[in-house]
C-alpha cells in the first residue's frame, strides 16, 4: 500500500470515528417532548415509592421534563410492571421496584418477563429488618425464632406479598431455622409496616427504609437485620445482624431502581445511562435518603447492574420454587441455581 493510500485510509478512519462520535453524542441528547409515566407497581409510601420519587426529581432536573408517578399495586407488583411492559416502546413509560421481584415474575407464572428484557438503573440496595410491635415479648431475634418454633404457624408476619422483600426475608429465615409462621399479605411495604404498628400482626420483615420512621418513633422495635451485617439508621442507632442469633446466616442485598423495557429508542437509554453515570452518583438527595432510611446508596446501570442483582434474583426465585410457590423451575426461565 502506498503512502498516499495509507493517508487516505487514515482520513477515512478519522472521518468514520468522528461521525460515530457525533452520532453517539446525538443519541445522548434525547429531550422528551411530553411527561414520562413512571409506574410504581406498589402502594404509595412503600420502599419503591419512596426512592422512586426521590430519583424522579433528580431525573426531571436533567431531562427538563415532568415525570408522573403512577401507583398501580396488585399481584405483588406484576400488574404495574405488565402495564409498563405492554406500553408503546416510545420511551415514555417506565417502571420501578426491586430487581429480585422483577426477576421472579416468570417463574411464579404471574408475568412472562425476565431481567434480560429490561434496562436497569439501580439507586440503592435495601436491607430487610425484623421489626416487632413493642407490645410483643420479643427482645431479640432468638426470642422470636424460639417462639415460632414453640408455636408453629401461629405468629403473624406482615409482608407485601409473595414476591416482596418481607416474604423473601421470611423464606431465608425459614430455610435457615426451620420455623413456621402465619403470613398476612398487604398491597405494599408501607401498609404491612402500619399493620404491625397497629397490632394487626406481631412482626414485619419489610425493608429498613419502610420501618425507619416507626423505629425512630419507638412504634416498632428492631430485632435484627436479615443479613450478616449490622445496619445503622440515622437517628435510631445500630441494628444487629441475624447472623448473631443464627450463625452463618447470610442474604444478598436487595437492589431497587428504575426499569426501562428493552425495545425503546437507543437515545432514550443512552440519555438515562449518561445521567445515571454522571449525575445520579452526585445526588445529595439520594445520599440523604439512603442515610436517613438505612439503605446503601449504590447507583449502577448496564452490565454492572445486571451482575449486581443476580444473587438476589437467583436466591428469591429458587426460594419461591423450593417453597412450592413458583409454577415453573427457575432454570427453565434463565435463572440458574445459586
């Protein structure tokens, strides 16, 4: 090849690179022309609703457009998620929630979707807490576990339904200890917590973010985190881990975020990806939310997000299957056994 040919090739390569960069920049400048509907498939006030509203405000600033939160609870989150999945793929309908819930719908038979159908934009990792009504006699996690063993199926536990964080926590506890309990399901984490405060149930195992205010107000008593690590909640103190009472106990973190169905225009995804990479990690509002509510601020997207949620998705799906609550084996819908 001659020098002039090499020079020509170099010019063409440079032009191609410049055009590719220009196209990439153009994709990253999507400006929504109308409000975006963000479906929260749980009741107002719960963990998904709380963090989604904080994140939505940050996204509104970056996009220059209103994001309308639509609460659509039912079927443990499947109804609202289906609405987002079935909506036109124009980038104007998103959903939110816990990734482990999203990953369980297909094995439960409630909605034909899996993690690979979605772009994940994670904001926080949440930890479940064993919280009890202060009128109960339980002072430690061991007290409660001993009581559940002595009275199998009699102690009531409030959760947000079969795929919820609270139910998932009890699956982990049951697997580790062999206890039996009476589950009372509500349409969201907040109603489940309120029910325990009101004395409708003795226990809730919903997320720390849903219990934080009631813990600070001494309307609930925290016995343990459903994990191997303690948790500090601003204005309340440190909650010991369940592993103190159940040696060797562990559970994966439960990531929450905003989910955009695949099939929307590339520029929508690239724009949100850019915001999530450059702006969301600097969000003081989300950092403050995490500190005050007892959550881990850990914004992730893309492949990193998919990798981060895999352990909880696997554990949740297989726990549900082992308990006879899933209609199909997780490995048949793309979820290998942990």
